[in-house]
């Protein structure tokens, strides 16, 4: 089974019920072939070129959307590729391995579904089968491929079909996915930690000091900075990431915060449109706007830590110093709010602070 000039796999079973599988890939880094329909539960066999030009075979087991861990099952053997199997001209990595059809983790049957993935980024340690690998930039699913046919027979029950998931856009030359994720992280920290803190601080404590200008600043930080950076950071990851999208806690929470941001924009404009400087009490829409915004900001802060953990699980080691640094940033913000609450106190709307908008 070949999928364009990207990936090929062939296999056959011998009389002792062992399956011999050969993989060809155009990847410059590593390639993986797995037994299973997805990364939630598959036996995966990774191959890459070592420092001497040979091939390292690594048996892994996946349980989710993270770097597959080294398998506890030692049933696979790297063997020489048979002379009658010719590697395509585009293949950069070719290897053959043998394993029993029956496995305590994932057996191979005539109806098995398979997955594959590849990356142009080499593993961290080319000579270690237990090394960390970076996230794939292409992946696919194969159905209808029968690897249990005996050598020389032709009893495949279905025509093999496969598809390759690729990002919307290929990474520009010289740009790594690691870099894209770092840009995403920086933009989100600014969008949901620094910018909201300034926007809320201005609205809560500086209405009297700034007069009507507080509203300009609040809109700038909450709508322009947070809004634009949030949309940009989501888009940049989406267009350069292969599916599945929104499959981790970080991605689901991030999507929730992004949608909530749109609701918060509406609440903010509603609160401003219905403002009455002669009011005797704070209206419900104002209180909803305040508390919904606080919940979104807190959820986003928690999600930054989920993002760091996800970044690490994708094979991009992250120093604990980044988590400590972010924690210090949040601590400084909290201290500033406590100090302002004690020294200034919350300031509410009055006619002098809203003349420009409600005259």
C-alpha cells in the first residue's frame, strides 16, 4: 500500500504465524507504523537513520495524543529488507521488521486498521531507541490492508485504502513547528495574562483618574490586544497542525475561552450601551460582564499550564523555569491588584467619567 510519494507499507505472514512488514518513507526525520485506528490505543513501530546510516527500530505503545512510550512488549525484530522488495526512489527511510501476529497488546488480523506518521525532524538521540521524538507533520490511516496473507498468496479481501492528513499550510523554509508553538504560547500569555490584567485594572481602579479615557484603554486591551492575539494564535496553530484538532484538555479549554471571549465582547458592548449615569445600583448585565470576564481570565491562566504540559508531551522539552517564570508573573499581577484594592479601591461610573460616551 502506497500513499503518493510519502509512505509505503507491505507485509506477509510466514508459516509460523509471524508477520514481516516493510516500511518506506520520504521523511527526513522519523517514520512510524502502528497497529490500531488511532493514537488512543496502538502498538507503534518507529524507525529512523542512526549516526552510522543504519536504522534504529523502536517499539512503542500509545495511549493518547502524546509521545508514545517505550513498549513493555519485546516481540519485534529488525531484519534485512528482502532483495525482492525495491525501495522507491523517493524513500529516505526503509526498514523491515518481524513480529508475531498474536500480541498481548495489539494483534494483527485480516481486518486490522493501521496508522502511520512521519516527521522531517530527527529524534533527539539518533542512536537510542528510547529517545524523544518530535510531533509528526504528516499522518494517515490505512484500512483494507491484509498483512496476514501468506507469502505468495493473493487473498487480500479488500483494496487497501489510505489517506494522509496534512496541515492547511506547510511550514515555511527554516521555520519549525517548535517555533510556531512558541509564538502561539507567547501571544496567548500576552493576550490572556498581561492584557486582561491591564484592561481590568484600568476599569476597576482608574475610572476617576483617567476620566472617559479609561474606556478607550479598556477597549484597546480587551478587544484589540486580547481579541487580535487570541484569533491570530489559534489560527497559526490550526493552519500548521495536522488533525486531530481540539483533542486535548488545553485545546478544548482554549476553544472554550475563545468562544467565551466573543460572548464577553457582546456583554461589554451591551453594558456600555445600556449605561445610565443616574442609576442607583449596578445592573445585572454589568455584574455578569465582570464575573464572566474574571472566570475566562482565570480559566486562561490555568490553560497556560496545560499548554506547557502539552508542549512537553509533544516531544519539546520545556524547562521548569518557564513555569516558575509564569507563576511569578501571575503573582506580581495579584500583588498589584491587592495593593490597588487597599490603596485606591474600586471606582464606579459617574457622569464625569462617561461624558464622551453618554452625553
